């Protein structure tokens, strides 16, 4: 039983030290209608308390806000994100 307890503690410690992957991608819509495109601005993480931490790439001037899209399969690939 002690060995199983140690294994569970080791697994829990490994999960706590593992870097958290972003849960959302941050995009801004450029243009209107069917010709609109989306510029990727950064990524976001959902915290345990339900709040969001948004990390923007570079230095942007954001006018009109931005959208958050869930990353499917917890992968940070734009191909996996619906726009």
C-alpha cells in the first residue's frame, strides 16, 4: 500500500510541475462578411477559479476587441481552431 501511495504522489507531483498548455487562442477579426480574416494575437488559459489569463504576442493596438476560441485537443495549432 505504501508503494502505491508513493506512486500516486509522484504522479500528482509530475502533473503539478508539467507546463499548462493554453486552452484558447486569441484572434481579432479583420474585414467584413465572407472575406473577413482572423489575425492571431496570442493565447489564453482558463484558471481554476474560472477567470482567464490572456497572453498577447508582440505589441498590438487592439481596436474593437478580440475573440477567444477553444483549442481543440489542447493543441496550439491554428489548423485546429475554428474561426
